[in-house]
C-alpha cells in the first residue's frame, strides 16, 4: 500500500509540474499579434458565412458565433448530419443546411459559393481515430479542394478562409499530422496569392466546447490551462475569426495565429459588439 501511495504521489506531482511548465511556456511565448485598436472594420466582410464541421466540438462554437453575429446575414452549413444548433438556425431562417458527403467535390455548390465572404473551417478529426492516409485526406485534400472550387467562381474580396490547425503544427515536426496541417497552411496561402482571398491558420491549444457540449472535465481543463493562454472557447474562436475577417486590411494572407492571439481578437470582437 505504501508503494501504491508513493507511486500515485509521484504521478500527481509529475502532472502538476507538467501543467505548470506548459502554462509558464505559454505565458512567456504565446501572443505575437496584437489587434490594432485603430484598425478599420468592414461591416460587409462577413455578410455571408459558410461553416464546415459544425457538429463537432469546435465547429459548434464557430456556428454559434456566426449565428449570433449581427453583421452576418446568412450562414451556409455544409455537413453530413444535422445538430440541434443547425436545426434551430434553419428554423430561424438565418441558416441554410447542405447535407454533403464528398468533401473533395463541391460542384453542386458552385451557384452558392460566389456569394460567400467568410469560411469557418472546423472540419477535422483526431489523428488517433483514423489512419494516416485518411487523416491526410481530411486535413489536406478536403480544405484545398474547397478553396480550389471557391476560387474558380470568386476571386474578389472581401474573402477569408479560417482553418483550425492546432498547436504543434509544423513542417519540421516528427508527427505526420503536424506536417500535414503545415502543408495545408502553406498550400492554401499560395492558392490565395494574387486574389482577394486571405487565409488564416489557428494553432490553437485546448478548445473548450460550447456550454451545450461541455461537462465538468471540460471546465476543469479550461481552468488549469487558462493561466498560460492555452485555452480558447469554441465560440470565442469563431468570434476571433469573424473579427479578423472584418479587419480587411490588418492581417496578411497566410498569417499564423496562436492561442493568445485568438483570445486577443475575440476580446476585440466583444468590445465592438457589446
């Protein structure tokens, strides 16, 4: 029994030390972009929004942010299935739902894509749930196929594509998932060059789901990671995306946005939309 207690104590101490170390690292290193308090905002930049992954823990918050934004007139949701939030949005008249299966083919939407200003892309899965080739298809082929189709029918701004990548993404990382997402970050920025489209990648840490999808463990994770700027709520992630879209002249195509940056732009959004 003494050995078990000692082992548990060592494990607990190690976990606490790891949490403290991550928070200290985040506090000292994250937050490289500060919203310009004098930046202009285009109220029409988010007039029509399209959301992918709206039934997921991050995407549900992106959809909530889009629905609640007073400057968003219409929300197109591309999804394999409905959700309570999607159904409520459709009932309100603000949301149009498109049941879609092949996320490498958007030929059925070419009549809709020309009106879309902003895309919030939360579609994705954990690398632990699928094999590497499937992961690549979801996180590389799906978004790049969409951008290619979008640019085939519209190239005039304001246009913004917001892609959730995740902390740890990088072309030189050992994990294939990290290299895959870095590849998407680079390739979508290249595709947008010399067009009115700006692409943004969010290297978020912990995304706490909306209240409807959270539980006690979700809030505990938020509590222990908040000091190091390592957590953002899913809804605030969507608000930050909308704020960055509205600031049409502030951030360049291809900008990488860390977790502290996201929270800063979400706060700027809330100051404007009190």
